């Protein structure tokens, strides 16, 4: 097994994408309860863009191997793992360590990828699909006939969320650059240009009574506007602070401030709800329940992909050794879908 050799991308510190390093080593062995996965696809998410700036809320100290999620084939199983898992294709959410040719993961953190779904296709929907599904159905609990606002509706999470909403019979208003508007209209989304239009004013025209849910990854000023656009009984789901990506200073402060706002809004007697969504919430306190929920939800996501309810949007596919180029491309804001790395 170790004859293959390990290749991984290392983030050595706060560097430009070109500062990423390639490291070679021995393929790890599977310990008790673990599997070693030969990675077939991993992706570039917003988290890595924040991590290279030292701006991700709880990133490990430098240097480390980034890579939020992965899809691959189980190469070896450790003690206590059913041997039948070897040779099967699985997906895993790892937060770091995905940008590698091989990854050692707890077997309980893997989710089976159904036959007929390619590795790159599945990869586009691991963290993005689970995030979209859980925010829509577990947090906002949308119902047919409702109207929602999705910020960055052309992004990795936003585009999947809009498709899930469409299947649920929910009307979607989405912010995106003007060049994407025709494609969005074809998908039944009402587009708003966040660069040239007053988003809040435009949404009030489109939904005079307010919207039933807002999904906001921007943070900062945007999240305040989002709260005020809610209809009575509506839900704000905040899931990031993208507006502070290039800021200096504390990486925790934007999140702490946001959590403070959420707490305050929920204390107000106005029938609206706010929540800060974190895909890892609950893992530290109830690992088994977290894993069961993740497995159930990612299985739903893969089922939706098989039925054609959601699309696997691959913006570009590059080899792992061109991770710098992939990161630069993802950060450019010019692509629709996910940039996928294939070891």
C-alpha cells in the first residue's frame, strides 16, 4: 500500500495562493476505528480562502494541510472496522486534511456515495449540499408557497439551496452579479444585482410583506438588512462573515459580534427568529448524533442528485499539484460552481 506514496498540499502560513507547498511522504496506516481513503476529489471552499489569510474562526496553527471535504475509495481499514468497507467509494467532511492523495479518517465519519455518482460530482455536494439542506429544512423549516432570499445565489451553497427550495415549492429571490441573471431566471429565480441595486429596497418591492427566510453568508451590514426584511414568523439564517475575509485583526470578533446580534434579536418579542448556522455544531457534545444526522442528510443530498433535483456544478477540475491555481480561480469570483482538485 505504501508504495503509492502520499502527496499533500501544505498551507505554511499567511501566504498568497502561490505560497502553498507540495509535500511527499508515506501513506498513513489505518488505526483502530479508522480507514485510509485514496482521495479521488477534494474541493476549494470559502473556508480555505479564509484560512490562507488566517481568518477562519477555529483553524489549526500553521503549517497544516487544508481541504474541507473529500470523496474517494477506501484503501485500508483498521481494527474494529467492517472489512466490507474496503473498496467502496465514500465521502467525508474533515475541515482540514482533504488536499492530499490519501487521508486517514474515522470510519464513522464516512458516508457511502451511491453507484452512478462520479467522485467530482459528489465532491461538489458534500459540505455545500449538507449546509444547504440543513439550513433550509432543519433551521428555516421552509414550506411550499413561502418566499426566501438567498444571498450569493450563484455560489456553491446558494445554488444548491435554491434548487432544494424549488423542489419544496418555495419562491427564491437571489442576489448575484448581473451577468448571471439570465441563467438564474431560466432556473425560476428572481435575481437582484447586489453590486448596482439597493438590495433591501428591491426585495421590499418583490416581497412587500417580507420574506419567510433569509440565508446570509455575508455578515456585517448585510445581516442587519436581512433581519429587517423578514416577514412576521420569518427566520434569518446567518452562516458566515464573507464581508470580513480581507480584514485585519481578530478572526473571532466578527463571529462573536454576529452571535451577540443573534442573541439580542431572539430576545425581542417580535415573532421572528435568527440563528447562526455552523455545519459542525453539536459534534463536540454529541458525536454519535452529529454523525447520524450528517449521514442522513448527505444521503438525502446524494438521492436528490440521482433524481436530478440538484445539479453538481463543477466550475473547474485541476490536479492537486495545481492547488495554487485552483485557489486563485475560486477567489476570483468569476466561476459558477465548485473548483475541484483531483489527486
